[in-house]
């Protein structure tokens, strides 16, 4: 029987900062125009976290049944390792999606932004379609596009809109920055898996452009968002707090550029997640001040 610890490991908690950061930035942008609503922010955070867990279980299931996760390094793969039955992992994914849908419905009812129901439905479909279905877009090198759109633009702008009823320019800048950091998280994950992905035909961006270019792209994805966050200082001077992240971003970029691979990239994955969370905290706080 699969233990609770194994289910938690299979949910890949190191990726959860990718869900929290956009809500922090979106709420900070709302606070910057004196419209923050912590209740709605909490609902948005619940939606984001549930979606992230759902994505992780869905990827575990889909990659596992396709044989993509065989002999990989990194977090426990419940399906591929035989730790849990494929059907149970799939069910866990849809339970998480269901929780996200219920919390999203509550947020829509409170905010009265009814068209967000369609956005939510597309988000769940995209979460499943990344590695699930007959033609998963993650296998065709479109994973970063999906992550940028849904864990960057949609997550930040949706959070802001449900509180403000509009979108200040700082929300757009923050959304792009968070989307790039979310792409960095996926890029380093896929960079670690290049050897096995190439063998099974999973054509991620890292596989398509090769390790050397993928490493340079990752470096840009962690450094550019810090500069973008600083641009928000034109509206909120305390946004310059994000400049504190240039050093840790530079260290992560350096480790990757120097050729870390395999298990050596696991701490980089965790570090990238923490970088995104720190960015969300500092930019959100800076905008709120």
C-alpha cells in the first residue's frame, strides 16, 4: 500500500512555490492600487496549489504509463516505480483538479467574474494535456508555452482581476516575470531528463535545442525576471527589493552553465522553486508597500 509520505513525495512539493508566487505578485499588484482582498487571494492560492498538485500527479501517471519515467533521477515517480497503481495516481490527479475547480467556483461567485469559469476549464484541460491524452503538447516542445501562459499570465492576472476588476501595468510586468521563472523551473527539470526524454521521443525544448543552448536559456529565464521586477519600481519604489535576488539567480545560472547534470541538477530544481517563491514575496511586498 502506498504510504502518505510517498503520496506527498509524488506530489513533488518542491514545485509548489511555482503556484504560490503568482498569487503573491497578483495580490501585491492589487494592493498597489488599494484593492487587495485577502479572502479572494486565499481562494486563488488554493486554486493554484491544487492545480499544481494535479499537474504533478497527472504527469506522473501519463509519463509512467508511457514508459517515459523509467531510470530517471529526481523525485519519486509513483507510477513508474510501481509504488502506486496507475489508476490510483490518475484518480489523485482528478481529485486535485476537482478541488481546484470547487475553489475556483467559489472565487468566481465571490468576485462575480463569471468568464473566469471558462479560463478555469481551459487551465484544467491544459494541465491534463501537458503529458496526457493522445497528443500531449509537452512531448512536442510546447511545455514552456503552457507554463508561461497558465502559471504566469493567467495565474497573476487572474488573481489581480478578481480583486481589482482591472489590470494595472504592474500586474502585466509581474505576470511576465513569474511566467519566465515558471519556465525556468520546467527547463531545469527537462534539462536533467534530456538523456531519457530523447530516448523515448519526448521532444521538450531542452531536447530540441540541445543541452548547451538549454543551459543558456535557463540562465536568461532566472536573470531577466529580476530586472523586470525592478521595472515596477516606477510605480512602487519598494519593488527594488527584487534586486536582492540577482546574486542567488546568478549562482543558479552559474551552476547550470558550468555543466551540472543528472542528480547535481536536483538542488538546482529546488533552488529555482525557492527563487520563484522569493521573487513572489519580494515583488508582492514591494508593490503592496
